[in-house]
C-alpha cells in the first residue's frame, strides 16, 4: 500500500486536489472571523457596539428592559428643552432611539418602540413615545409628526406629549436617527406652553 502526501511512512494520506484546498488567506479569515462574516462586517459591528448603536437583546433582556421604564406626567418632569443631537457621544435631545416597552396585555411580549429624546440626567434618557397608530389623530395628548426614520414602513406617526418615559441609557438601541429640528421645535413649543417646560 503506497503513501501520498508527506505523512509518516505507512500512513495513507490522500492529497487534496489543489482546487479543494482552502487558500491561506481563507484559513486566516476563518480563524479570526469564524465561518460567516467578513472583516468589514465584524469591524462595523465592533464600532456600532462601542458607539451604543447596536444592542443584541435576548427575550429575557428585552423583558427586563421593558419593566425598567419609568413613566411620569410630563409637567412633573419639566426642564429646559433644547435641540442638540450628538451622534458621537451620548443620546441627546433631538435623537430617536428604540426601547423595549411593555405591550398591551400581561401575556404579550415587549415590543421595540421608537422614542424621541427630549432630555437626559447623567445615565438616564428622558423621551416621548412615538406611535404609528392612526387612532391618535386628533387626540389632544398626541402631536402629529409625519413620517421619518422612526418608522421603517414610512407611516404617518404621532408623539405622546402628556407622558414622559425615563430609561437607562444602557437599555436603548441607537441607530443614528435624527429628528428634524423644525418638528422638534414644534414639540418643544407645545411642552413649554402646555406642560411648563423651559
């Protein structure tokens, strides 16, 4: 029985055809990045994680985040409001972020909802819930804001003015969505005139 390859004498090792052998560069890529994913994808994911733009929420983590949301009357949370989004730092007023919020029923899982940031306290973000539900049209506590990045389907949306959400910055997902300044100014005017914000 003959031998092929460069193994020890007496051991049969059939040589792989050169077309089936992984190239050295492919072996290196597999070693560093695993079976799927390019170096570019992994690099972008690492950058997004560091900027807080990507949060991989497991169902248990999503449920925990949903029940760590504090809801308060808007006038009790009054503060100065200003437009100052900053994509390089922390979430600031004028940015749209996504949070896990409780659904309608106790048996329903939490849903990811868009929220407009209107203030912050150290590691806590204060925001207004955004909803595409058309039943909010004409309601006094909801203001029409139109379509935007906050709804991937491009639907007409509303923002709730009479309730403020307070969430930990670690519990939000950022994806670099900015709220248009003119629409933000309309919301700020309503908060100043009706809810005693500065």
